[in-house]
C-alpha cells in the first residue's frame, strides 16, 4: 500500500462529501504536528494488516446479552 | 465541622445521616465551604447548583429514609450528563449555551435514591483525551501533587472527590476515563458491563464504547452507587477469596510498566494467594492493534454525532479534537465495520478466558500521574504519548465490554497512588465489585489523605 497523500484526502473531502476541513487540517493527518493519538499513516498501515485477518462470519459488536 | 467528614465513604456518611449525627444541610455546607476554598485550585467544577442542593437538603431535613442508601449524599457529575435547567457543555465552547431540558436517566435514578446533586465536573473536551486538559476551564491537578495530572477524561470528577469536594462522582469511560483518573488520584473507579447503566441524556463520544461509571472512595461505595444506577442490579452471589480463580495476563499488562507499580501489584497477588485464591496465567487476545481498533470505532462515531454542530460552530472546537474528527472522516466504512467485528472477536475470546477464571488482575495504569503538560512519558526507555500510557491497560475492556474496577493498592515513592484493576465476566458486575470489596477489606494497605495545604 502506498503512503496516503494530502491530495488524496483533499479529493475525498471535495468529491465524496462531508465536512469541509481546512487544508491545514488535512495536512495534519499526513504530517501530524498537534499529536493526534496515532499518526494517520500508522493507523492505515495497521488497518491494512487487520484487513488480512479472516474474521469468518463474526458480526459487529452489539448489545451484550445477560444469557 | 471535622474536615475528615469530607473524605468519609458514603457508607459511613449515610450512617451518620441516618443516626442524626449530621444533617443533609450540614453536609452540603461542609462541601460548599470546601468548594469555596479549594474549588478554584482543583478546577474540578464547571458549574455549581448549590442553592438547589441546599433546598433539597432542607426538604430532606432530619428525616433520612433508611430505604434510601444515598439519602442526603452530595454528588457531582461530569459535564456530559444532563441535569434539567443547567448547561451541559461537554467542557467545550461549542455547547456553552446548551441548557438541558430534562435529567439524564442516571440523574433521575440518583435523585430517586436520595442523592443530592451539587455540580458539573470539568473534563477533557467532549471526553476526547485521557490527560484531562481543558483549555477553557483549566487542567484539574492531582490532589496528591498539584504539578501532576488528575487524569481524564473525567478529570474534574476525580479532582472533586480527591480534593474532598463531594462524596461521589459520576463520569463516563470510553477507554478508561473513569478508571484511570480514579487510579491516579487514589480513588475507586468502576465501569460496568457495556449497557448496564443507561447513557440516555449523556452526550455521546462513541456509542459502541461509552460506559457511564462511578468514582468513589471505596468498593463498598461503588456497590451502593451501582445499585442506584443500574435498573437491574441484584445482590452479588456468594463471593469468597478462597474460592476465587484469578487470571494473570501473560503478556502486555505487566510489560513496559513502572517497577514500583509492578511491586505493589505483586504484593496484592501475594495477598490473594495467602487468602486462598488460585492465580492462573491467562493468554489474552493479541493487544498489538487494539488502540487502532478503538480509534477506528471512536473517531467516525464522534464525527457522526458532532456533524450536527460542525457547520455552524465548527470553529469553536479545540484544534486537537477537530483533528480527530477529520481523521474520522477519512476512514473507510469497511474499516469501521471491521473494527467493530474485531471488538466482537475480543468479546468472544475473553468469554472463553472467563470460562477458566473468575476475574482478571492487572495494574490499573503503567505509570503514576504524569506531570501537567507532559506530552510523552517514558517507561523502561520506551516513550509514548501521556494519554496513551494512562489508558493502556484500561481501553481494551471498553471494547470487550467486560466490567472493570480500579482501586488503590499502594503509594509510589514519588508520593502518588498506585492502583490495580480487576475485570469480571459480562453481567457479573455485582460479584466483581464484591471481590474488590473483599480485597479492600483484607489487603494490608491504607492510603493517606492528600495534603491540601
């Protein structure tokens, strides 16, 4: 997977809809300066690893039954 | 009036109230005086409702209903929780004018149990962060060392209790935001099984991970509060330490941790063994990507809620929360769904472990309260963001949904409290709290009161 580029995130913002974050805020995701909990690229890299995990038919977590 | 009353557990205060040794009005005045003296230093409160508290206490008079274990007990709650007629600000400029029309379910339940609400506690803006820093209302300091953090995000709740400004506090816990500040401040922090305490009337941060929880002075007090807060609370089944099987995680939870914290948790393990408990190593699910999974659930959910304010009031959010929300918009739907499926996988793996053990013991935090303003903390030569460290041992159980309680078990040579965490089976909240109560009763350890000058 290639590293995410600012241009990609700007295109998502402009072409997919959603809140119009400032360009500086989009830059923050690519080159973090404020200390977001995890760098966005690291997060994407780890999500790509998690994508390889076969979760079979496990559904999303929902209510916790008392049975 | 004796200041030690301000630090007295609910259990003992309630007895004094019922015996007529003290009136509800006197108790309110005790805390009101302390808030006048220490409220500004503690940065614990965003708003107060003392006149209403005084009126409520006067109405109760000397007639404390023995059937109401919280009768006349003053409490505070995190400013994410609605109290009719008062602003619920989330600690943010965004909702400075957001006056609640009705009480949250939990406020109603506490009122029915006889508790008296006194004020709203400071927090990390909209619960986004574990350091408890708040640029509007300030950063609540640790009562044991004002140069250190109380921890967050329920920072004001921990400070209010730690400074002796109320008898109990209600917070929210999405990754440890009740348990971690309680641990850092020498208090007992409890989060229930996911869903057992209503979140209606509480500003959401992440619906899939949010839990309402309690901060108290003892496990016994946590039981009293849980009884009032959970609609389906029951008496705990018979719980004995000598019949307990305690799981000790083989990895992650005892790694990269302050040596003195490990020593004190080790002492606790020795106590449990000597009390007849069986301690068994347990292999936990892989923790390598759990923070990533948690964030991938949190941020899109937070964005989805806050979208209602962004267009009109987006400029009023702090820059770091805006950055987190922006991240939420750049994740894919499948990544979010996969993260929630991984949460379900964690739940199933943990339920298998709980077929072998009754409870799991871990340190509550890998570090003592970090200095205010510290961006990173370093343990064993490894640095990480302070907020990550504070919740490193707690956040997994928000995903698995298991009940967890943190309680003090020692003092660090730096003069700050050390705490342990017990985790229980789904819906075994009552037995978990009872186990913590038994430990609290038997374990040879006494926490000194903070020196507040």
